[in-house]
């Protein structure tokens, strides 16, 4: 039994294959006939090239401009001729006419206006009064500045130094111990006076030989400061001085 079934199944499959092959064959025949039925006389139209058009250009010469009309010049009119005889007759007639009798004319005065005269039958002569024109006075010269008086700076400096020395003498102190010991000497002090009169940079330039006297000299200048301001005539911002302070027993 099983062998028969397998044979039947095999036969069925073979039959189906045969059918499919027949159907495929028929379809191929139909397609071929349809292709053969297409007409071979089909013409494919290719667009023709556009025809070239020729254009002939004709150049005409421009017409000459019309000539301007020239107006005829007017003919000169002939001058009238004067007969010499007629001229002579006219001259003779003029000579024959006597001049009119001169009548006494009343004096006519004229009015003067500017540089021209106007004749007036009656009236007086009016003259413009002469007004003298004053000439502008020339500008007065500016007064010259008065010359500044000459300044004797040497004299002013000496006077200022005497003021400084006087103030130092009034402030000098003789040390009591130096008096008892009998110390004497001359101490040279240098210092700077500024424009305000203040003394700075005080020091001993030459010693008296005793330190107590040197110290007293420096203290004397410090006590005397400030001095009078520097005179403006000297035109100085500072003045350096070197003075001798003398210590001697009397």
C-alpha cells in the first residue's frame, strides 16, 4: 500500500509539471506572434534643420541737405544829387535877410548849482557857502615809556648785608664759661638766605679754635633768622653769605 501511494503522488507531480510547461510554451508563442505583428515600416521623424534665410542689405547714400536760400542784397539807393545852382540861391537868400533888431535885454542872472549854471529869467545868484574841510589830525604818537632808573645792584647788596650783620650782632651771645677761661677768636660762618629771608645750610667754614665759640656762632645765626626778604631789585632766588663772628673780651 505505501508503494502505491508514492507512485500516485509522483504521477500527480509529473502531470502538474507538464501542464506548466505547456502553458509557458503557449505564452512564448503568443508573445512572439505579437512581436511579429508589429509593422516594420515605422518611420522615425527627425526634425529637419531650419532653413537659412538670406537677407540682402542695400545701403543708400544720404540725400544732400538742401542748399540755403541766399537773400539778395538790397541794392544801394542812389544818393540825391544837389545842384550847385540851388545852393547858391539859398546862400544869396540867406545873405539878404537882415538880422532882427537887437532889443535891450534885461540882465539875466544864473543860479549856480555845482559846476553848471542854469539860466533863470529873474532871480539872484545863489552860491554855496564854502565850508572848509578839516583834515583829520594825524594820530598822536604813543608816549614813550619812561626809562627805568638805573639800579645800582652793588649798593643794594651792600645795604642788605649790613642789615644781616646788624641783626647777627644783636643776637650774639658770648658763652660765660668762655669768658671765664678767657677764650677769644673769630669764627667764619657760611649760610644761605632764600628770597623769603629764611637762613638755611648754616655751617662753620673756618674755626675760631674753640668749639664752644664755633657752636655759639652757629646758634647766633639761627637766632637772627629769618632776615629781611631779598630785595626785588637784585632779582635773586637765594643769596650765599660768609661772615665772621668775632668773640673778644673787652
